[in-house]
C-alpha cells in the first residue's frame, strides 16, 4: 500500500504527515527519537481495515516545522498540534494512538478534547494524573547520585552535541538499550561517575529484523536534517507543562487501550502508574503486556500491535 506524505497547517505551524486509506480518522503520534516512520507497520494495516490512517512528524522532527523556542515544545502546544490536524484533515473526530512521548500527548488529547477524541490508545506509557509536585524535582529526588538521561537532557546544547557527533551509531546504541534484545544492567539510571550518555555503551552493530539497516538509515537521515534540539526540548518542558495543566481533569472517559512490552524500561519506572491506571481510565478495554518486547513496541512486535489495535478499533 502506498503511503503518501504532505505538510498540513495546524496550530500556527505545519506538520508533515504520512497517510493512507479512507474512512474514519486514526492518528498516530510518535515518540523520541523517532518519526512517523515508527508506525510504518500500522499505517497499511489500519488503512486496509477501512480507516484514514495518518502518522505525523511531531513538531521539531523530520519534515515538520521546528519552532526555535524551548517553551514551544510543552505538551499543551503539542496537543493543540494534534487536535488541529483533525479539523485540517476534514474529520469530525479521531481515534488517537501514541507511543513514548506520543503517549502523554494522546492521553492529554483525550483528557482535554473529549468531543474530538472518540477513543485513545497508548503504547509504553501508562496514564497517570497530574502529580502534586513539579516532575523535575521528583526526578532529582529519585535519581539523586545517579546519571539519569532525562536530567542529562535538561541543559540545552550538551546532549545535542553528543547525539549529533555520530547520529547513526548513537541511534543504534539508544534503540538497542531500550529494546527487548538488551539483557545488560539497567539502562534507566547509572552511577554518577557517568558524565555522558553514549561513550561507555558498546555499539551492537545491528538491531535485528525490527530495525534493519535501511530503517536505521531512514532515521539517521531524518535527524541529520532536523537535528536534536526540537526532540530534546520535549524533555525540557516537564515543569512548564505541569504549570500549564493545573486544575485539569484526571479521568479518561473514552474507550481506551494500553499495551507495552514486558521488558520495557518505562514499565519498570511506571509500575505504580500501570497498577493504578484502571482507577483513572474508566473504559480501559485493553491492558496488555507483550512478552519479550522492549520499549519500541510497534516496531519490535508489529503483528501483535496490529492485532491489538485492530481488535480495539473493531470494539468501537
């Protein structure tokens, strides 16, 4: 099936989208460090099932616009990008699926725009309500004395320089560390003597069938074009998003799906959120962990994810 790309105006910027099929709208929202391409296995499957399947390059990525201000990447603005696409694409509503950073975005779309988002599905990141305290303060308390990648990403320019020194090798290392193939010590946090992300990580040379050399080449070219400032800025807005979302609801009322790899490091960090999720997601129709799979859920286990998504769509 042919996947076409075009740029569409939304929320004062333009986003690149990859799309196929006709029918009710299904939007796919990617995470870090990825692109619309992370949904390459789902777009044809969902389009063939009778839907207009659309995966976007989020702001700062790929062929989408890249606002220069760090604050432009807070989740309130990013959510407006996504919901703006619904009107721009000519649909009255949408089902939204998100992965990694796209997960909080998808959850927030459902939370804030219930009349536009008729159902929501998220991979990897379970829903949790807005915390009482700023997220960065909590991270600093939890990972005191440790090297934690999200805290390392906070200083503008530092992580960009490291990532962009050798994009292909660094992507391969990062993808490997979070995949189901990695069996080494926890990659979530390391001893404080570590001062950068990649220098002490061995290059796995290949990632297996889930991310072929051609796939890695695609991602590499995308980040050679876009750089890493926009993608890293998502992490720099934890606290601003927290400030901007004070007083928002904590209940997801639409039909909802959650799935993740059993070996996903996010599940280790967010185990409490996973266990409490049914308290806040009132119509959680799917809650599934996929054995042997790591963080890159829809790429590592495309057949399982397609089955889960299509069954969920059928239930609507």
